[in-house]
């Protein structure tokens, strides 16, 4: 690619001499007779390098260079000063204002060619490095975004910063299972693309509802949707948030069933209590939750009627003063014996601090 050099020099003799030197090296040359003229040229055409005299009519070369370095569009253009001023103070000022080199007059053409060529190569390599860094930053951002989509954001950040994520006990949480009734048997007669389209539409809506209510989707297990509040960040409204999310998921399916080609029903169960959260795996990361609280939430879902939200006694005690429930029913729960469960009938409006 042809490289462009801007010569800012008021001497016509030096202009012609430098132009001849650079054209012989296959550079494209622009010429300005003053600092003001040079600044006007770079507004329209950005050169790859500027050869700048110091003693000029109007603003001098030092001020011209300062203007160039203050402008984001021209700040990285290498500036080589060329001047009859050869004192140490002048040279130091040239470098302080942003110049990359300082050539004194009278100059040797071979020296000028060598220095200019060196700075153009350095500038070209810097641009290549910047582009590579930009690509690396872009790939890093893509990796971060992917990790944050797979894991809760705080967990993903911890993994990126430390390379590990320690398991943690969460004492105040609410877990919820939402399972699509009869999906497995019904899907056996449906085309694969239809199955995926149905699940994608429903679970996308559930994700939106979870996020709206400050809940975290843990995972989908076939046609079951598992979400939680209070993990990995604590939330004093964990049970209220899950109750609202669960109720909204049921309402979403009721509304969708009025017009959708395929109608579905949902069984929902929720339970509040402590659990352990942590990352499982080293090749493929999965943040998961473990403990009796998760198991009981699953049992609550199994005992629920279609399009109803089953609530355990633990969750009921936290919600009973502001939410409406059916009368408690004693049931035999696998591994837990007789348990009283409740059905959520309506939810309250969320408070501003929820």
C-alpha cells in the first residue's frame, strides 16, 4: 500500500528536495507551507508520517505538533522534526511535544530516507499490533459474554479473575421447578424442529420472567425449568420473587394457549431453605445447586396439579401474610413422610424494594 508523507516546510527549495527524495522511494507526498496549512490538510487526508519544520510563518512547528497530538484523529501520526535549530533545548522540546525524531539541516538524503523508513515501519507494526489487540479484546469479550450466558455473572467473573469458584452455602433461598405436563409423550409425534421451537419460545419467556423477578435460571432438564432466588446473590425477597415468577409463568401459558397451535400445561412446585451452590466440571462449566431444598422443590412439582403452583410449608410461612393460598393439604412425600402443602391462588403487587 502506498504510504503518504506530509511535508510542512516554508522553504520551496527544501520542499522540492524532500519531495524528490520521497517520490524516489515510492511515497505519496503532500506539501504545506505553514503549520496552519498542514493542519488543514490533515483534516481531509491523514498522512502516514509528517516531516515538520520548526521555524514557520504563523504558528511554529512545536505548536503545530501539539495541535496534532491533541486531536484523537491525528495523535498517533509520527512527526519527524527537520530544522536548522540544533541546540539540545530545541531537540528536547521537539520530543516533549510529541516528535519521534529530530533531523538537523543541512541534511543528508540517505539519512533522511533511513530515518523516515524506520519510523514508517514502526508505525505500520504498531497499527498491526493495535488491530491484533482489538481482535483479542473482541474475542475476550465474546468469551466473557458466553461465560455469563452459561453461568451467573458473579460466578463467571470469579472464574475469570481467580480461575476457580469455591462452593458456597446459601441459607435463605427459594427453589422452583416448572415442568411442562405431558411434553415427553406429546413430543414423540412432533417433528424435531417443532419440539425445539415450542421449548425455545416457552423457555425464552420463562427466562424473561425470571430475570424480571430477580431470579436465576439454573438449568433446563428436558422439559423442566429450574430456577432460584437468593443464589448466587442473597435477596431478602427471595420467596416473594419466586412466587411471582411462578405465577407469571402459569399466566403466560394460559395466554399463549388461546392462540398457539400447541397448548401446554405447567406443573410448578417451590420450596424455601438452605442449599449449596457451586461450579461442576472443569472442561464444561456448569453452576448447579444441591441439597434437600432442591429435592423438596422437585417433589412439590410432582404433587402439583396442572396449571397450579404448589408451595411447601416453609415457603407458605414466609408468604402467608401477603399472598392467597388454598387450605393446606397433608400428603405423603417420598422420603419425607406426611407433609402439608399449599396451592398459591394469587400474588400481591411487588413492593418498590423487591
